[in-house]
C-alpha cells in the first residue's frame, strides 16, 4: 500500500487517516505526538528521513517566518537569518527525492521566492465553517476536491467564529492550536491521495 512520511505533524491528523486506510504512514516532528499513537511517530529532526525512500511525503513545515500574517517582522527576520532558515527548511521538502509530494503552508513569501501554490483551500470546503486560507504545493498529486462545502453556514457566523484561530487568546499553546490540520482536510488528503499508492 505504500510508505508515507507526514513531516512536521505532531497532531497525527493525516497519519491516522492514512493508517485507517491501510497505509504505512509515519508522523515526524521535533515534539512528541499528541495524536495518541507514539508507535507511528518519529520524534526528531526530519532531515535525515528525507534521504530514505518514501512513496509519498506530505509536509507541514513551520510558517512562523514565512506567513504574511507576520509581515510586520519580516525585516528583522531577514536581517537575523530566521526567514532564510524557514525558506531553506521549506525547500528541503520541495527538493526531496520523492515521486509524490504535498507541502502545506499559509499564504506567505514562498509564492514569490519559489512559485505560486497549486491550490489554495479553506476549511469550509471540508466541513468546517471557518476561514484559514491554506496553500498546497503539489508534485504528482491531484488538487483536493472539496468534500463538504459549508460556506452557507460560514457566511451566517460572526467574524470571531469565522476566524476562530485568529481570535485565539495568547497562550503557550496558541501556535500549536493554530497549526493543527482540520480533520476534514486530513481525511480528504488520505482518501483522495491514497489510491495513487496502490
């Protein structure tokens, strides 16, 4: 059925959906997993894993220094090298020797320094009445087809519910909460891409 690396995923959202379909999927992150299946989790630097053979890589590299939401700090981050580190890490996945690759990130500078994403999706296309524009760069993978469009529900909600993640109060867990993959999107990735591994 194939061997899949889900990089920078402590939540194991996509990993669990892939495993449910019989795929040998492994999450990898420098943090311990919160998804409940440590036996499927490789804790540590993902870089050496990219030298191994994988049938598919789905990567969620950190967006802290790349997303336009942090544009106010770009000048300082360029100066101290943090932005370039973020770019270099992102490009590790773009240049990985794997036939099928998907890289997820918010709207950010990658579109201008590398190339525009193949697709921009929203949670409300996959059953979650929320807004979070998410870019996908795809290699030998089809664009995701929306599975449960709830835009009509989304349109009736107040702004703080539409943009729930944006309005999360400051906390030590805020970044982790904002970076978690919506279950509907994780399920769509697994169900729509797993057939390519057969």
